[in-house]
C-alpha cells in the first residue's frame, strides 16, 4: 500500500521552492559560459534585449545595482559590440542603452541553450509529473503577473 505524502506547510513549500529555484537556475546557467561574457553583463544585456531600450538609471534599478556599477557593465558591453549608448532625445543629460543585433543574437542563443538543458532535465519525468510542473508554472506566472499589476 503506497504511503500517503504529508501536506507541506506554506513555509515548507516556500523554502523548498526557493532552494530548488536557486539550484535549477545554477544548473541551467552553466550554459551561459558559451556567450563569452560574465554573469552581470549577461543579466544586464538580457534586460536590455527583452525590456527594450533603457536609461542607465533604469537599467541599474532593474539589476539592483548602483549607476556607477552599471556604467562599468555597460562599458564592457559596448566594447564587445553588444549594446550601444545614445543620447536620450528627450533629455540630453541621460543616455539610452539599446541592444545591437549581435547582443540580441547572443541573448537568444543563450536562452535557447538554457531551455534545452532544462528540457533535458524534465525529460526524466513521467507524464503526470510534467503535467504537475506545467500547472505549477502557470500558478507561479499568475502570482508574478498579479504582483506587477
């Protein structure tokens, strides 16, 4: 007779999700080395590619770093030809950071590699487990969208 799984408390679920999310991201992020840029640069570039052109301050805020730190990250991305800095047409005192075609290509290729690695991990699961994770993913998306509304 199969044992009945005990219900987890809200705290236990939260702690488990946190730990597993970190481990999962670390695992799939191993694919990022193929991009040839560091994690901080990859993260900032991703924000620019998927979030559209941003001011330096907006990018620093999105990445939760100070503007001088973001300025150094952007400078490295400019040297690699992955982003460009342009004067803001509405406010000449600020600059707008936008992705180059090369930067966009690198981010999309990196995302594809991470997704393939994740799919390989998920391929070890049975159909019921995949359905369960699909439902969990939709639930997480719903609460994250609600948070930003």
